[in-house]
């Protein structure tokens, strides 16, 4: 029996400026090239990069109808979608923006809860170099901190103190 190898997907690291050399349309606009969605499965204690989440097509979201309130999905399993933006400074690349969005999914009824406007706004905040993770539960913060440290220690070391204190206390 052939064992399936787990695909290793990394963060989108800084690419060249798409408007480099021309000063017309698109100058000053933000690029999605350096934003990566990280999905935290709180129950399983895992965090993974989920490229499909960029367009609400992650494995967690597929086949789920999302409702407007948490109360409509009382037995939903908790997930966090975390938008991670990488940037570069003198010391090297770092986690510049990290923002989390709550999501619950109940596979048995194929329903879930998430606020699409919140997800879009948090992605925007991440791209604008904000850190918004202090409202996450402690277990989720630890999962995210471990994931970010283990993914690339240099990125973690170069990151702002706010990220480290918000996640580790």
C-alpha cells in the first residue's frame, strides 16, 4: 500500500513590486502575494496553511452553508482562520500582520458560522500590518505561536513584540 506524502506548503514570501517601474494604475495598492491563510483546528491542536481559504474554499469550508449567527450552529467545531502577512525589514523577513477570525463548522448538518465581512476586514488589517489575536482563547494562541515559530524561527524572531506578547502572554 502506497503511503500518501503530505504536501508541504509554505508562506508566500515577498515578491517583486508588481507596479515597479510604472507609476500609473495600481500604484499604492496592496498585493495579496505576501498574505497566507492559516487554519487552526482547535480540537485537533493543529495549524496548517490553507491556500484555499483565500477564496473561502479550504477543506474545512467546502460543502458547508454558512449562517449569520453562532446560535444557529450550537454544536459547531471551533476553527480560527488567521491571515498572516510577511514583510521585510532591515533585519530580514518577519510576520508583519497577523489577524484571526472565528469560524464554527458542524459537519453533521453541513452548516457553519462565519462573518464574511469580518474575514475580509481582518485580511485587510493583516495586509496593513496589524496584529489582532488577543481575543483568541489561550489554547488557540499557543497552537498559532508554536506553528509560527516552527514554520520559520527567523520570521518569528524578527517579528514585533506585540505579536509575541499577545500570543504567549
